[in-house]
């Protein structure tokens, strides 16, 4: 059951786990107020892990370990690589912010972040219901602790409590759904569940009952309506660096677990879960865009923006199967569009929150839309980067957000289904409505008089990474072919295995 291939399949995870423990011990001997040693070791580890995953992914091999409980395939390896890079960028942006708020008294920010990344890796590479659930719990438990990292801040503590209570409920939904599917199929292995469901000898009602609970649990993790209540409160209440830890890399894991559970294991039930995803997508686009218009807090506005963006991801995921018939080309186009959307959304989110953290200073969060007034006069560079983020999220060409939305809409329309085409039209209308609140931020930055006169300054590493981050949103919008081809190839290899 455990052979050399098994160890090879989880080699990056072993490196991550060992280094997380080593860094936690080394941190005990570090007394620097900025935790420089812990920070450098963490970035080096994440760089090595991202490199390992990138090498695995570029080879395109698929292999299973630990009795098929773990899978290492191109889709999973690329998602892990992107997640490690996203965490690196988050920590680079967040270290000055955390240092100013006395959040670096210990190295918990770095070690908990690495354990949350380990949870993400396990979720992405899980090929067994139990492994997927363990990865999910490792990620969420680390996230609860991170949200409550500022113990003396009542808002952060309240956000952590809400996140914990609602998260525990969602985990219960997911676990109950998994147990129902296990009871019906007699297996926790994704491949075996697929064979059992595909054979069609199991009572359909039992499977659908379990499927409803699984989709509800997944919707919570994606922040989709009506399981979105935690998103605005956690985004607003958590320290901004932790908000980015919750809003960035975990979205890649959420996409992966949806692919593993719904596509790899329960594809024969696609007609059932497609209807649920359609309802979730409609609700997310409607509530996310309309509620965001009323927000004055930028972090809360971005939370509702996230909800609406996840609606697009769900539309891509539901368009891969037509009338219960699986066509390889259609499925590849739909799922690769969703993967492209998630990856580019994480990239955009990193830059947006990076600017918010950059503008914050000790005792001042700079997290309302009014705080952005006249930013162009204080710093044209950072105003330009935030404007690119807003335009990209709104879907304005030629930025990458436009191409990601276009890819999802093309997948919907290409299916030829009347319902899918109607959903595409609805998504376009919602995007036009959503453009209002994104453009409002741009208007405040460029046309309102500045209320702050403080000079915007940033460490060299933050300035360089943030500039590169913003430039990528523009470059990938003009030349999206490379990343799209990568996503398409990864999805094809994943479906073929």
C-alpha cells in the first residue's frame, strides 16, 4: 500500500510539514520584532515547495499513492504551485502591516499560514473523501486561529467566532453528505464511488440526499449564496493580512475539492448537481453585486465582490455536461475556463489587498472607500495598480478579468442549451450592474480631493512584487493564451486519469 510512488506523491507536502515544524522551533530563538529569520525561512520554504510542484506539473504525470488515497496530477500540481506563490506574495505584502499591529510577537502568522497551506495541498491532492475532509479541517482550523490572531481586537474576535460557528456547521453538512454517499456506495475512494454511481444500481434518492449536503458544504467554502453570511463579516473584521490569507490561496483549494467531489466522483449525477450550482450561481451574482453597491467599507465591498465572482466560477463548473452527456471537449473547455477564472481572480485579489495594506499605517486601517480619495495625487503608481484591479474585476478589456469572464460565457453559450444561454445573459447584466461599485472606487481615487496627506511609502520587496502583480493583470489580459493552455492541458490530463 505504501511504496516509493506514495512518498513521491506527497514529497512537497512532507517538505512543507517538516519545515513548518522546524520554523516553529527556530522561531522560539528569534527575538527580532519583525521576525526576520522566521520570515526568510518561510519564504524560502514556500519558494522550494512552489518549485517542486511546478516541476511535477510540467512533467504532466499522474500517479496515485497510499492505496489511491492521494493523487498527484497536473491540475493538482499547478494549483498547489499557484497556492504556494499566492501565500508567498501574501506574506510579503502583510509583514509590514502585521509588524505595525504587534502581530509578530510570535511567529504564529507564519507557522499557521504554512499549516493552512498544508491543508490546501491535502485538499487539492485528496482522492478519498476522508483525506479531503482532513485537508479541509486543517485549513479551516488554521484559518479560525489566524482570524483571531489579534486577541485584543473585539472586531477580529467576533469575526473569528462567526467564522468558527458557521464553518463548523458547513463542515457538518459536508461530512454528513459524504457519509450518505459512503452508505450508498460502500466506498470512500473517489474512483470507486464513481464506478458505483455510474453502474446505476444504487437508489438515486439516497445519493441525491447526500449530494445536497455535499453541495451545501462546498457552497460555504466558496462563499456562494445562501451560505455567504460569513464572508463580509470575516473580510471586514479580520486583520487585512488575514483577510487576504482567507481570500487568496484557499479559493484554489475550493475549486479543486469541487472538481474532486462533483466531477471526479459524482459526474453521473451531473444533472442533479448542475441544477443546484445554477441556483447558487444566480443567487451569488444577484446578491453579491446588489449588496456591494451599498457598501462604504472597501473590504466589505470586496467580500460581496468575491461572492459575485464565485458565481462565475460556478457557471463554468456547471456548463461541462450537457443533458447528462459528457463530451470531452465541452468538459475540458468549461472546467479550464473555471480554473483560469479562479487563478486570475486570486492574482487580482492579491494586488487589491496589497494596496489596501500598503496604505494602512499604525492605528489607521485605510479600509473604507473614502480613504482612497485622491490617491492618484499621493501615489500614481499605487492608484494605477488598484484601478487595474477594479477594472479587471469589472471585466473591462483588455485586462485579464475580461478574458476570464469571456471564457466562462463562451463555455456557457457553446453548450447550446437555452438555460445556459439565459444564464450567460444574466451574468452579463449582473456584471454591468457590478461595474458601478468598481468604477466608484476609481472615481474616488482620481477625481476626489485627498483627505490624507501622508506620503505613501513601501519597502522595496513590497513595491517590486506589487508592481509585478499589477503588470501581470495587464499582460495576462493581452496574452492569456499561455495560462489558458496550461489550465486546459491540466484539466485534460486530470479528466483522462
